[in-house]
């Protein structure tokens, strides 16, 4: 067992992947920043100076304090406070956690749907392919954000505000996952079409393996690298979509804020001069999305698959 | 060509049919027209009678056919909030959104073409690299955040005192980084020109145009990086092609080659992608209009959601669906006309 892991580690260290990562400054910086943000989000309960979910700790007298460095700041709140008197640093840490959770969750769901439908469409072809890809085309032509907004609106209208707020995380994962599956399905289908013609598939057929086994055990592993690339970019897209939905009031409630709902709640106070409530979470969101996008660009260059980029 | 035409148009009808079924399902699943019409005191028998009279007890298919028939005649029901036909409400709000989209499109066209062409002709110049870097960052910034930053900078204004203001250069640097503010960031202003029908235009008055600036720039900011990258990529490909090399060998001037011969073939794919993107802008208008309280259809839709104004939500879906289907079909048809080598999708070659 140990020898196997050592050799795998050695193989990784000698791989082209690691070689090109070491030489790309942008990739190293992006990865470090992302790792830092993910760690900060995961350990938010340990790192955050205050618990933003605990209403007993909030003092309304502390509301709208500016960040340290501006006049009127309180050193207890390094990034200032929001309109309800919550420590902005803590809400941002927890908010990043919620945003990342929804981003990853939505991509896992869309990868599941996309891989399944993409494999079916590409391998089976014919009517299955025509129907699935037509649905994907129509959904894409409507723009994924529009689909997400409409589904979100319908859910909100049917569940009511309170109920929707309680299950918002799962709703958002579902909405964004369902809205964006065509992106991955198209990529998978394109690679399956290329793989299907190769000899190993013929060999597997001759040996009498079933369709399901060929699809999942033989073709799927060979289509993983483009899926990996597009999934990275899709995490960034999902985080932006979540922020947009929350900003429209169709996402996370203010009591359990994501970065998007923090920006929304801060926006109401921007005219009174409290720019930090909205712009600091905004900056965190942009940095998060930017480093994921840069990593995705780098991954694409390394793996160089012919990708559909939407 | 005829087969292509028939296929695309029949597909458009099919999509419209699916949209209408979804819209009907939403209306049927969410809205209870009875609750809006009668009070609590009405007895169950009376409710049942009204239900029967309205045809709510009919089979689903009959109800859908009635819904679709009314929709075809331009009747999508009355809005609960406005107590007017929903299509009338949408017609009142549509001009504001259209003007926003027109403003943003103008900005996109006049900025993306020169920048994209420049970045393609001189890919190594620092200015090109700067533009490409900015557009990478630009893609990562959500449209509502751009809008908020613009409001902070140009509507509220920023006063900077990072430098000692008692020295001349310190004051100058402070002034350099400070912004005036003062641009309007709320609504369309009160001086609108009445054009025709429900169209009130902000294009003809000073305040109307001032109100357009920040929303159009925000809306344009989301599409601009995409178009710059697209134009650059297409143009670079065209510049590699044989006929451009031939034109160079013939000794034509660089300007003539770049702008007359190469640009023409660059714009073909750009126009088709652009047509589709303008449809996609509808989703972003919802965000932009929310930030700027712009009285267009996007804001109207969002308000309809918070008010649970089901008929208006459904009507918006149908209208937006129609806009999408029409633009996509037109773009496909135009592309098929200009480029006859386009293959029919779903048909074996």
C-alpha cells in the first residue's frame, strides 16, 4: 500500500502537469490564493472573531462602523460592521463558506447530470442524442442565468419566503445545477464521439461487454480531463450565478448570508456613505472568481482539450 | 435552403409550444384565481360554482388549449397588481429596457471592434496585453458589482486624502484619485419625450441621456470582454488565411488589407454570436435594472415575483421566450443565408 502511494507521488512529481505548474507564476499565485480562501472558509468557525448567526452577540449600537484605518473605526471589528452591527470579517468568512459550498455542490450536480446525459447522447446517438442535445441547445440559448432566475422565481413563489429561506442552500444547488448541465453534457458528448471510434471500444464490444460497462468503465475515464477543466470554470460560474440570484433576493436570506446576499444587504446603505458593507464582500467575490477562472485557463492550456467554451 | 428554413421555423414553433406549456404549468400550479377574486366569506358551494363557470374543473388539455388560444389572440390575463392586461403592462415597461439595451449595444460596438482589431493586428503590444488582461478580470466581475462600483465612483463620488494635502503635489494627487460623482443612478429622470404608443424616450433630453450613462455602461461591461476576445480571435484567424497573404504579396497597404478585406470576414461570425448575445442580455437587464431602479421589464418581473403577481410572471416568460426564439431563429436563418455551407443539425450528411 505504502509503496503504491510513493510511486504515485513520484509519478506526479515527474509529470508534465507538475512541471508546467511550477513554471507558471499566475497558476501558483492563483492556486495559493484559492487554497487560502478555501481554508479560511472551511475553518471559518475557528477563525472568525464573532459568530454572525448568533443573534445574542449582535449589538445594534455597533452598526455601520468603518474598517480599521478610517475615522470612527473600532479595532474589535477589523473590516467594520454591517447595518445590523455584525462583524464584517466574520460574515465574509461565513459567506465565502456558503458561496463555495453552493458552487461545489452545484457543479457536482451538473457534472452528474452532464456526464450521464452527455454519455448517453454521445454513445447511443440517434433519437436520444437528438432529443437531449435539442434540450441542451434551447436551455443554452436562453442563457443559464435566465433559466436559474425563472426556476428560482417559481420556487420562491411556490414555497413562500420563510420556507425558501430555510432550504435556500439546497434550492440554489438544485437550481444552478439544473440550469448549467448542458455546458458539461456538450463537452462530454464531443469527447465521447471522438472516443467511440477508437479501437479499444471495438475490442470491448467484440469481447461482449455490455453497453453500460463500455460507457462507464471504458469511455468515461478517457473523457475526464476536459470534464475536469470545464468543471473548474463552472465552479466560478456557479458562484457568480449564486451571487446574482442572492442579489435579486432569490437566494440566501440575510440571516445566513452568502457573498451575494452580503453585497445586496450592503447596497441599501451605499448612499449613506457605508461603502465597505457592499464593496469588501464584492472584492472577495471578484478575487475568488478570478483565481478560479485563471486556474481554469491554465488547466485548459496544460490539458489542451478541444473545448467548447461558452 | 427551403428544407433549412422549414426545419428552423418548425423548431421555433416547437420551442414556443414547450415554453407555453411551462408557462401554463406555472400558472396552473401557483395561481389560484379564485383566491384573488372572492373573499373568505364565500361558501364552498359558491366557490365550486365559480370554479365550474371559469372552467377550472375542465380537463388539463382543455384548459391548456383555452390558455394557448387566448395567448395567440394577445390575451395573457390581467395583472393582479396593476389590474390591467399583462401585455399592456409589459408594453409600458418595454421601451425603457430597449433603450438600455440599445445604449449598451452602442457602447459594445464602438469599443469592442477597435480594441479587438488592434489586439489582433498587434498581439505583442503592451496596450493589447493590457486590454486582454482587463477583459479577463472583467469576465470575473458580476454585472451588479460593476454597477455598484460605478455608482460609488461617479454618482456618490470619492474623496481621497491619502497624500499630505499641505503640499502642492499631494493636493494634486488627492484630486487626481478623487471623483466628482453627480451622475444620476436612479430611474430614467423626469424629462422623457413621448414618441408613439407607450414609448417614452430618454434619448432626446440631456437628463434622459445622463440617466442612461451608468446603466448602459454597466450592462455593456459584462458583454464587452466577450466581444473583444471574440473579435480578436476571429481577426487573428482571418489574418492567417491565404487571401490575406496574397493581398500582402500584391502590395496592398496594411490599412486596406486589415480594414477592408480582413475585417469584413471577421464580422460574419461576430454578428451571429452578437445576435444571440443580445438575447442573453435580457437576463442581465434584470440585474442592471434592479441596481439602478430602471423602470423596465426586468425590474417589473422582479417586482411581480415579490408581489406573487402570477399572471404577470407568466406573461413575462411568454414574451421573453418569444424574443429569444425570434432572435435565435433570425440569426440562424441569416447565418444560413450568408454562409450556405452551414450544415443542417440533426441530419446525417
